[in-house]
C-alpha cells in the first residue's frame, strides 16, 4: 500500500511541477533556467501582481484555491510546488 | 544599513516619478475655492479628482450644521466610544443610516478604511472564509490580513470563478463571506451583483458590498449598487464611507442580522480609536438628508459623467467599460501617463495619476472623478485639454497641436 501511494504522490508532484513550469514560462519574456531554488520575485523579476495572476492560472489548472496567507509564504519555485502539493492532497 | 534601506527600490521609483515635474503624491493646494476649484502653484485649477460626487463639501446647510456642532460640543471627542462614551450625534447618525438603508443596525467608524478593517477582521473568524474580488480596495485586503480567516480571491467581476471557488470550499467547515464593491475605484466598473447574489444564495454564504463609491451615485434613492441591481435583500452587510458623496470623513456598516451590536465590544478598529468629532457627525447627517431630498444631484452627476466618458471615448481615448463618475483613461505606459498628468496640471486641471501596482492589469491611468457640482463648461474644458495634449503626444487621431484651452470658471 505504502509503495503504491508513494508512486501516486510522485506523479501528482510531477504534474504540479509541470504546470508550474508551464505557467511560469508563459509569463516570462524569454526562457530562463528555473530550479526549485529559483526565487520567484528576486530571480524572475515578477511583481506581486504578476505572482497573483500566475497563481490564479495554476489554481484553474489544478482546481484548487490557494489562500492568500499561503501565497505570502512562498519565496521559491520549490516552496510553491510544496504548497500546491499540500493543498491538492487536502482536496 | 538603515532601517529604511528596504525602501531603496521604492525610493528610486519615487525619485524618477518626481523628476518629471510635480510630485503626484504630495500635491499642495494653496487654496480650495469650491468643490470643483482650487489654486495650485498660484494657478486656478479645476478639480476633477476628488471623489466629491455630489459636491456637498460646500453645501451651506452642511457647513452651518457643522459650525453649530463645533460651537456647542467642541472640537473633538478625545476618545473612543467604548472608553469615553457616545455623543447623541453618533447614535443619531447610526439610526439615520439604518433607516435610510431599511435595516435595523448600523455601526459608524472613524474612516471607511477602518470600517473594512474592523468588519472583515471581526465578522470572519479563525475557521471562516473570506472570498474577495481580486481587484478589491487596499482596505479590504488589509481587513483580511488583520483577521484570522482564510482568504481566497476570485477573478475580478467573474461570478463563474466565484462559484468555482465556493464549490471548492463547500465541504470545509466555517462561514463564508463574499466581498465585492459597488463601483471599483480605479476603472469605475460595477460588480455583476445579481449574478453574485445568485451564487451567494446557492452556496449559503454571506454577502458584503462596499458601496464606498456607489453610495449617493447608484440606485433610485442613492443606496448604491445593491439598490440599482434590485438585490438589497441578498446583501447581508453594506459598508460605506462618508468621505466621498457625503463630503466629510468616516465609515459605516449597516446590517439586519440579529446580534450585530456585539461587534461593538469585539471589533478592535472600532474600540481602540477616537470617535468622529461632533462637527463631522453633524455635517454628515445633513449631507445624508441632502442626498435623499435632492435626487437632482444624482441626475446632474450622471449627465456630467456621460459627457466626460462619452467625450473622451469619442476623442479616441481608451476609457473604462461603463459610464460612471469615475472616468479613467488608460495610457500606453507609465512615462506617458506621468508626462500627460503634468501637462494637465500645468494647464489648470487636476486629476489622479494611478500607476501599477495600484491599478488593475498594470494600467497607467489618468483617473477623473466627476461631481454634480461641475459645470458643463468645466467638463468641456477638461475634454478640450485632453484633446490638445492627446494630439500633441500622438495618442489620438486628429490634426496637430491645438492651442491649449483657457481655464473655464464655474
Ligand atoms: C472601495 C473603497 N473602500 C473603502 C475606502 C476607504 O474609505 P475612507 O477614505 O473613508 O477611509 C475607499 C476609499 O478610499 C474605497 O475606494
């Protein structure tokens, strides 16, 4: 059982990662290397409004709502993926 | 490193803004002459950015009531209503507002900002949910941050997106409070309130409408968007301000819900700040009476709004989607907006410069707010000025630079 759910978890994670990367690259004027450590505001130069809009697009893709306090905690791409993972798991 | 070092990027942006000419964040009026005229740098200037929708700031009856109150009751209350007690005027204003809105309860706050801060943070508690329009005013965002509820935004004026988010919350415990505005302050558009009320009913949520810019503007009796849309029964809480149509300062919330008065001993932005002074209360009560008894003010306001919105659109400027007293022109970029705004001011027209991130969709806006007190000549002066500068900047079609029009007087 544990093994099965671990596999499932990973595939959800991968799906979330793919969505985040897709929405981020749609936003950036030119391709930039992005890792989990990439700081969304500092490294990608997105202002808080752009971050909000980008999160809304992801919310649509994943059919979840990300509460504002959870968005405020996010600094890096890795933070965002973890937050989305948790929210998606809660359903 | 100074404690202010974190503001270095903001300082740079601000310095750049100021380098073009006037500082839009600290314009000083040498004198205010009327609801629609002032003096800036020694020049008579038409005021087209004051939110003074009904022009009541100089209403002689409001001024008289205010003077009588300050003479009889002094300049200030010097304390909060919880600690120092209420004056008769506070109670009277609250019952007049409740009567006007046809509701049983009203709480008056010292500003509209504090009304949102207090009501949102207190109504929605730890387990509850606030669902707010993404383009909400700063006071709504700040009210959300002050409280402990979970906050979710929905796409601006999009009832389907709201519905989706309500559906996701369906199984979660706690009350849900939807928050929208009657007229949005940057573009002058209104919430699709009938559709939002339908979502509210279907999902069993509460609905709050901030009628800051729509009080005295929309609806047969000026009660705002809820009245205009015919859904007052679905709106559980109305928040508003005295600082626009009522020409003073302060805020309020009216409701019909049982037990509303408990908020008076739970709501910190109500409890821990000084109450409004008697002069403000007195002019506000009188302004409410004027607003009720002179529907012609609303007609004049609407005609002025139509003239400015229609005129700017006809010139080829990009204006908001609806005719409203807030008429915003979107310019292609920040620099153009700043230069245009400076030229307008130099020629004797004051309005608001609104720049990202304070604006929706990163628009750079020249934001006008029309008043019932504007004369047709003043509106036309603004239109002529926009035409001349717009052509000179190559923003609208038409022949080269016209001579700048001379300031109209009321
Ligand atoms: C939508 C909205 N709500 C609340 C406020 C706050 O009102 P006040 O100026 O009375 O604090 C404003 C305006 O400033 C507003 O535009």
